[in-house]
């Protein structure tokens, strides 16, 4: 052994050097602990306020008074929880959950992310030589809502995309014992990882009295974020896809219910087509200005009448130098509801199908600007059934039979981003995933449920009242008979 090597070993075995090294390591760990506590307090303001208040009371009044105050706060929270559970869960529970969930997410994130494959391997560089924040996503913020939704804001390292995180979101959700996990883009380089712990849509939603109608946001139900689900009617068309019993009727009748005040005022009209002979929409036919549920030719004629209306409105708008239709009693906004599109587009006679395809194609491509909205429901969203699926800007995926259909309705990659419509339970009809025009974001919602009695009452309230002349003519005909 050379002399230089013996010198290095001797220095390494020197007791003083070992003590200094241990002291420096202890100081470094203490500084890291202080830094972690400081960052945790900044990220959790409620905990910082609680600890600061407790320290202040202890300093100025003593530990006995601090203990009494702390006990009083605990008793007050328990009393609040027992007497007003709703407000307690809305205002206090998310903050209490944040106190322990945020540290748990941060402590477990490194192991979960690495085992779920959310790791970047830079080429030509040893894996352990790359800092952690450069090889896997970093948690920037944690939020907990009263609806049971935990959201983790992640900063993505170079080489990792939102789609990469979305493809591993389900595995991350299971690692945190959560069955529903989705990814939402915050901004370039940032994504929200949403973990759903409780389902606020598990219970049936009942309709509330309809208020003033705004066609840019007609309330149909509620989202899993606890906010109302508002459906845009003006300037769009909507495709609703779902298996039998998925709750397509709930969406349609919720829409009619939300539009009811405007229908009564006369500046919105609803035309309905029910190829099943009125089995689905016939119960509330009084709510519709036009209704066809019989022969395919008659239903085709109704669509062609809507095309004629579109043509007249287009000419009128161009004559007056306008580009957008403004609904009024003289020119109401028209909503065309088609309950089962497949019956019209696939199972009618070929000559009728060609007429329907032509009429429906004109309505979908030219109807939005002139105040015509098409809302179509279908069971099979296959390309051979809905050849014009891409002409529906708003798409609603209810319970579907297989994963492939999810992307067919909502677009490529929708299921990876969390829209698991094929996993919706048969016991929760009315739940759906919605994708609106101009965004890739997908929202989970549930429509309200109208009973048969509600539909009959709605139909009766919207049915046109006979004019005095009609009443007098009917009376005269009765006397003559």
C-alpha cells in the first residue's frame, strides 16, 4: 500500500473527523427538518394559525389556560358536528382533512410515483445522479373539498406529458386507496391529479323549480364538484350516448324541464321525434310544439320542415345583415330532440335514410347560427350508426358497454383521462361524462330524475291553451252534433 493511501485511511479514521462529520450531518438534517416544517406551515395556513394561536396563548396566559381553550374548541367542534352536520362538513371538514392528508400525500408520493412508472430516465445519465424533482412529478399544492375530491397540483419534469400522467392515474389512485382518479391540465408543465374519495352523485337528484332561462346555461343536474351542471343550448348540438337504462331520458326531460319557462313565454320551441312510437317521449307530448312517433316518413318530413325553417331564417338574417339569431316570440329558438337516432339512420328504408341524412346533415352544419339545436340520443355510438358524430360539439357519454365506445363518443384519450363511462353502475342511471366544445376537459355529472307524474304535470303545464275562437267552434260543433 502506498503512503498516500495510508494517509487518507488514517485521516478517515481520525476520531475528530468522524465527530465533525456526524455534527455536520446532524446540523444538515435539523435544517432540512426546519425547512420542511416551515414549508408545511406555509402550505397549510390553518395548521399555522392553530399552532401560532396555541403558542401565543401559552406564552401570555400559561399552559393551563391554553389547555382550557383547546378543550373548548374541541367541544365546540363536536357540538357543531352533532347539531349542524351539513355546514360542518362544508366549512370545517375539508380543513381538518387537509391537516393529515396533505402530509400523507407528500410523504408517500415519492414511492407511489416511482412504483407507478411516473419517472423520467434521462439517456446517458445515471438515474440516481438526477435530482428527484427532475425525474418525477413534484407536488406543489394539495386541496381537499367538501365533496370528497382531493386535488394534487403536480409540476411535470422535462420529458413527462399530461397524457403520461393520465395513463398511470388509475394506478396512482389505487395506491392511495381511491377508485376514481383523473388528470386535468392546469397550464403547460402543470396538471391537477384529482382523486375522488366520496361520490356526491350517488343519491338521486330531484328537480327544483325552473327559474329564468339562459340558453347558454340551462341547469340539468349537478357535477361531482358540487356545482350545478349547466347545459349550453344556444350555438351547439348535443349527442347523448348510453346503453339501455343508462338514463338518457333523465337528460332529455331535465332539459325540457329547464326550458319550460321559455317555452311558456313563447321564445323557445321543442320539436320531438320518438321512433319507438312514443314509448319514451309520448308521455309528455304536450310539452312539444311538434311531435312525431310513428312512420319514418313522417319523422323525416319533420326534419325537412326544420331545414326549411333554417333556410328562411338564413335568408332573413342575411337580408338584415345579421350573423347570429336572437330568439323572440316571433322567431323562437328551436330545439329538435331525437330519442333514438339509430332507428332513423340505420334501420329505416334506404330512400328514407338518404333523406334523413341530408336533412340532419344540413341542420348540424348550418343550424347553430340560425337558432336551431339538435339533441340526439343513441345507444350504439359506432361509426356505422352515427356517421356525423363529429358534427356534435357537445357530447355526453352515459353508461356504455365497452371502453372503445368511450373514446368514440368523447374523443381519443378520454378514457385515459378518467372518463370511465364503461364503469358506471347500472344502479346509478343519469350519471354521465360531458365534454363541451373547445376544450379537452371532461366533467362527471348526474341529471335530475323526473318521475312519470312530474312529466305529466310538465306536459300539462306546457300544453298550448285553446283560443276563445277554438273553444267557441268546438262548442258549436258539439251542439250541431
